C-alpha cells in the first residue's frame, strides 16, 4: 500500500480543522488550543502518518501534543507509528485489533477522558459499541463540534445531494455490534444541539437532524436482523430475504455478528433455525 495523500485543511469552527485523507476519504480532525493541538485519526500507515504530521504546521503553530484514534480500522489508526513520541489515545479494545507492526495507543480509555489544550478542553468518550467495539467520540464543547468516526457516515453516491441523508450509508463489518449501535447513536444525538456539527468518518459534517435520521435507519437494521432470526431465517439467507434501509453491501458484514449476539442473548434464536418438519 502506498503512503496515501492528504487534502487541504479547512477550518470548520474556531481553530478546528478537517482534512480528507486518501485513498479511503477519511476525515481527519485537528483541534488547537493556546498550548497545543490534538489530531483526530492518523492515516493508513506509517508513511501516511508522517505526511499528515508534516501538514499540521501549515495551519497552526501550536505543537502537536496528542493523537486520538476513533476506532481500530486501518484507515483511521495504522499511522500511529508516526506519533510514537507523543501521547496517543484510543479505546482499550484497540490494542488487540491493530497489526503487529502498529504501536498501540499509549493512553487507553474505557469510558471517558479529557485533554487540556490550553484555554480549551476536549472531551473524549466511549458511549457504547456500534461500528466497532471501541468507537470514541471527540467533543469540542466551545466549538460545538463532535468527531464521530464511523459511527455515522455522510459520504454520498455520485450525483446525490449532500443533504440527502437517505442516500448516505454507514458500514457494518464483522467487528460491528448491530444491536447496540442505535443506543450509542442516542448518546451522540444527546450531545448535540441544533447548532452542533458532527464530523463523520467519511463525508461532509452534518447536523443533529441528520444524525437522528441515520440513528433511525441503524435501528431499522437491528430490528430487521432480530425479525429474521426470530422467524427462523437461516443466517446464510438473511441478507437476501431482509428488507433493508441501506444497500446490501453496506449491511452484509453485520449479519454474522448480529445473529451471534442474538443467539447469545436469546437462546430461542438458535432453536428456531432448526428444521421444523
């Protein structure tokens, strides 16, 4: 894999910037205070991380004092090796998900923490599982900005309007937790006001209404998984037989973990998948 690229930093709010890292179109965040700045996500490999680190000086003279990874996926966290000399922060589950050649975060969070950047405090919280086991939210209270990682996505298909929330779809993977994801998004909605901005892992920043709408569709996926399992639909047939609010390719990876969680919590799920005659 090549080193990747980074687009120009653009200021979203006072001393809060966003840039897009390619090739996966990941939103990076940069938050500056009087004494230092904090980077949100760090690229897909060490070289990518080095490039991102060098770019920070183009927008702020504040020294980089920390990096937060929103979750363990490679396009968000595999650049950690470029930041080994400063504090790196991630959920406690991230360590076990990274490749052997990527250093684990030096500060691991279970629930919440904070960082003082000098005249500006940033809050970091794990409100629950969803896209992965270890999704973190990074909140800048005075700027009314929340970095949400891949808990939400607003990337649109070609030709769709940026405000068309029905066309923006998050992704479920083998490490997602479909039945807890809606409650985690409830927490995100609760953090936002009508003037807040949430920066998704991919796509343009969005408002509270967009997050609320996507939360409902994520809940619909969980509900459909439950319906299929309780109706005795075999896991292998669930994707094709389900009625989904998003394209099937976005949901496919979440079928297995969704069925597994239901089977662990509701033993009747496993029994009803047996032949009845």
